[in-house]
């Protein structure tokens, strides 16, 4: 990030640079403290000279999508501006890492308790139900894009390849996303809709229960074949039959048979948490 970015100010609000959170080919994300209230926020910088038009468009698209959304379990967008060199985006800071980190730490220990799994899962389903209310398909739901606060609050993020479904057919056709979480219809190159997100949510639930990927293979062709076949390994017997049944519903090969996120919230495993 440029030196000027380390003394950010916008609309009389001053920001004190804390540390760099991550660097990429086209910019970086850094943590700042707001002088106004001492809170921490993230500023993402995208260098417009080094990045492609696609990268810039993706960032602006993410801003547009996040501006629509307001939910406790979705990373909050605060502000953005563009100068001669860079696009800057101010976002909520989730200080507890990601669900991916949580699973990796747990891999060397015992399986997560079902109540812990359901706590994370309920929050994720609530977030996805909210974006689906706006006809937004995320298209990259995965444990790396599910952030956590230190108080274990889930924050769904990274909406760079999300899409608003509109028009009569309300379908998407671009093959995008992370292969491990792609639905069978997406792998086959067929048009897909919100139910493709639901498959990915099922993959996340499976990962929480088993601490391993739902489908895994040594190359993408084999992975695609496994996904289309749709056969998953058994869940450990420590978990309830109800949660095993829910996994199979979410990972149904026929997208029309998968429950919506609102229907999933009404599942007895989750419905009591809404009260």
C-alpha cells in the first residue's frame, strides 16, 4: 500500500495504520484504527495501474452488491474512494480468522461438537438466506470466505464474483467459483441458480462435521467426476441422524430437491435458534 494510504483520511475521519493483513498481485489489505471511536476497520487497496480491468470491475461489483446488504453475518461495507492510482474500500474487520483456519486447527484434535457446528451453520444459513432474498447468488461460498470474530460470529465475505439474478429465466451460466464447492450442474456446464449456493453451503456443513473436503481428488477431472456422482462418505456416528439427513438434502444431485435457505432455517435443528 502506498505511503499516503497509511495516513488515510476521508470526510474528516482519520485512520491510524496498524498493520498489513495481506498482499496480492494488485494491492493489499491493511488494518486501521479510526481516531473517531478507536474501532478497527480494513482498507483494501487495488492498484489501478497494476491490475486488469476485470480486477477493477470485480471490486466495484463487490461494492455494489455489499451496498444492498445489511446483515449481522455478512461483512459490512462502509465506504470507498478512488484516487489517481488506486481504489480503496473500507470494510468491517473480522478479528477471529476464517472457518478454514478453525477447521485446520481442529484437524489435529477431536471432531467439533454438534452444537458448535450448528452455531456456525445457523449463522451461515442466515447470511445466505439474506443474500438470496435480494436474488444475489454468491458463487464462491467456501470456508476461506467465511470470516469469524473472536466472539465466534460468522461474517460471510468476498462477493467479487457474486451476481444478481434478474430477467425471466433467473439463471447464471458463467463457470466460476472454487472447484471443491462447485455444484454438479455447474461442473456439467449447465445454467444454474441460487440452488448452486445451497450445494456449497452443504459442502461447508460437511467440512465442519468431518474436518475434510466433501469431494477430494488428485486432479480436476477426477474431482468433477466425484461431484457429478455425488456420493459422500458417511458422517461420524457421534452426530445425529437429523444432521446427516440435512447434509443429504443440501447435497442432493437434483437442484430442485435442495431446500432453500429459508426452508433450511425452519429445520428443527435450526428453528429454535431463531426464537
